[in-house]
């Protein structure tokens, strides 16, 4: 049997201006994720370790090391050297290639699964790597992976028209990146953080596209009227909101007037 992959590539010409991915049925009966590249293709499993390997009988090297931590007499003192860290980083890159491809296929469930896994990897390396440079090598990707996870969660929520869930996912991502900046005392650099800027932009877009009910619209007008010190208009809006909510309790939405 020929191992030439030319027949597989026929009809799927490489386009340098397009990120080309697809899911195909494997000869083993399991679907595979393929990415077209200029010299051929990359093929990955949809679950488990992307290359299909089971190091030391575990689903991944990360799970192997996590099992050793659980078996250790002093788990907090468990350490991985630079060679082991390098192996874990290469494994993490496999998951990156898969979740990035899955994002383009709108398989947000896979993106959330694999980004959550890689964030766990970063935390593990920061805690257990012997060399500080190894810790930084992993953790420097945290803002990007946090952003991708938040985007996938937000997109998944938007597919259900769940605007509140989408905003919550973005807000959690924003806070996660700000925690990273605080961890490395880079809070002043948040305006230059591309991942943070991207999430803030997405949040603004969701807010602008979110359907606004009549009560919420009036409440926004009320806030504006108060900020402009137009207390007569604010009182009118307050009464109108009260009627829509089924109550005209004067104290429900307090409006401060100048003395």
C-alpha cells in the first residue's frame, strides 16, 4: 500500500491566504481534524492528546506528572527539570494547534476544553518547574490562552442568544488577564496588552448588539438625565419606569435633587 499522500490532497489545494481546516473520517472509525499546509497537512485526533499517543499509559504527559504529584509524599515539593518542562511545552503546542483549528471550525466546545487544559498546564509548570525561566516560558502564553477561552465561551453563549452569558465570559477573561498583569507587576502596561484590548473591544460589540428592553432603555435615559442634573426629566422617567415595573413607589429609583 502506497504511503503517498497526494491522493488525499487532491482537490484540496493550499491557499496561503486562508487558514484551511476540516474534519474527516479516519480509517479507524474516528473523526480526525486536518489542517492544510503548503507542504501537505497536519492531522490531529479530536480528543485526547492530538497526536494520539499515550505517554506512560496516560492521556497526556501533563496527566502523567499530575498523577506523580498525587503519589508524592510532599506534593508541593514535586519538581520537573528543564528537559521535562520542554516535553510538556511541546505537548502544549499540540493542543494549541488543535484548539486554534477548532476555533476556525466554530467547534467552541473543543476550544474551551483544550484552552482550559493548557491553562492548567501553565499553572502546573509555574508551581513545579525547577528553573524560573521555564516557568516564564509557559506562563507568558497565559493572556493569549485566556483570551481564546473567553472568546470561545462568549461565542458559544451568543449561539444561544445568551447575551448575559457572553458578557460574563468576556468579563471573566478580562479579569483573568488583569490578574496575570498584576502577577508580573505590569498593571501599567494593560493598555498595551493586545489580548486585553481584544476582549474589551468584543465586550463593547456585544453591548452594542444586545437587545435592550423598554425598562432598561428608560433606566439608561434616567442615568443620563441625573448626570445632566435634569431632575424634572429624571422624575418623569422614574415615574414611567415605575409604571412599567408595576409600581410607582417613590423610593424605588431615588433621584437626588439639589438643596
